[in-house]
C-alpha cells in the first residue's frame, strides 16, 4: 500500500464520527441523510466527513435516481488491517517479554 494512501486512510480513521459512519456502512449502503440521522451534525458536515472517507478510498458513492448512496470499500480497510498485522508479532513478543519481566520481579519481592 502506498504511503500517501495509507496516511489518508489513517487520517480518516482518526475521527470517531468517520469510524461510526464506516460502522454503519458495514451493514449496507446508505444515503447521506441516513448517515446523518444518529449525529448532532448538519447534513453538510456529514457530507464533509464522507468526502474525507472517499478521498481515503474507504467509501464510494454512486448515483441512484436523485440519491447518491454511500458504500463501504472493504478492500481498503483490509489494506489497513494487513499493514497493522505486520506489527502484531513484534508487539506480542514485546508484551510477552514485559510479562516475563514483571513476573520475575514480582517473584523477587516475595
């Protein structure tokens, strides 16, 4: 995954409103008005969030009559997940070593 693409995806995911929009889209397509319902935000504010998600490649919009339903682009989320997965082993190893160290120091206190 290219650095710019990854940076845009992480920047988009940094906002809790955008993460909530993605969670809603995980259950199916929705219009901007439908996405705006649970938030105390205006429709234009939600549209701005969707635009950020679109620019990150996490969401796409299509035309259906006079509406523009939004759709989750799960492949891009998988790209983000794959990138994070490359670091999982390292962190698990470090946490295991920390646990071993803490267990050894706890044993020395007794």
